C-alpha cells in the first residue's frame, strides 16, 4: 500500500466536480487501500479521491458505525449518493486533511441515508447519524468541489486561505 500526497487548499484541483466510477477494477480496489492508508497516516477520519488528485467519486472513512459503537468501521464508498435526509440538524467542528490546522463548524443534516457501491460493485445503503452522517456529507462535498472553508464568510475564508498559503505552499 502507498501513502498518497494530499492536496492542500488553495488548489483549483480541489474544486472540480468528480466523475462517477464506471467500472470497479483491481486498480480501484488497490486505490481504495491506498486511500485508507493515507487517511490513517494523517490521522484523518475520512478522505475523498480529489484530495489525492483523482477526480472520481470515491470516499473512505474510519468511524464508529453508530454514535455509541466502541470500535471504528472502515467505509469504502464508490459513487455515494444521499437518497434521504432527515429534519434534524447538527454541527461539529470539522477538520480536513486539505485544510490543516483549521476546525470549522458546519451546519449539517443529522440523519441521512446514503446509497453507494462497495469495492466489489455491490449496491449498498446505509443509514447514518451524527458524526458518521456529518463525515459522509463532508466527503461528498469534496466530490462536488466544495470544502469546509467554503461555508465561512468571505472574510474568514480569505484569512484562512492566506494562512494556508503561507504555511503550506
Ligand atoms: Zn475534507
């Protein structure tokens, strides 16, 4: 397995719309393993393919399946799509490997149902709430070219981008 390079904001490649995966091959499965390795190397809870410069609709996460679960589960999702959204909202201070050093509170839906393909091409649905639901929405945002910084006011966003430019570019 390989640890991949993570793109850091500001970077136009993080703002492209990712394309659906058409065919799930061994290469995709090995890429998923590399993504998990990369996420763990950086102590992240989630990673989306565009963050490692691949504009395809692929995300990985490692989180408890339910808010009271003791152990983490690794999720590998291809072409994820939110098919149901609950009425409740929640927010957490979200970190992002492409926005190091920042934690940004984002208003999200607290309960969602997501449909996706697993690494063998089987269609799955998952009901997720709280942190897992937030993480899925955060990662799907990446596939649509959207980062947590984009939820900030233009002024705060500019301050954060200046800081990132200075320290990481
Ligand atoms: Zn992120």
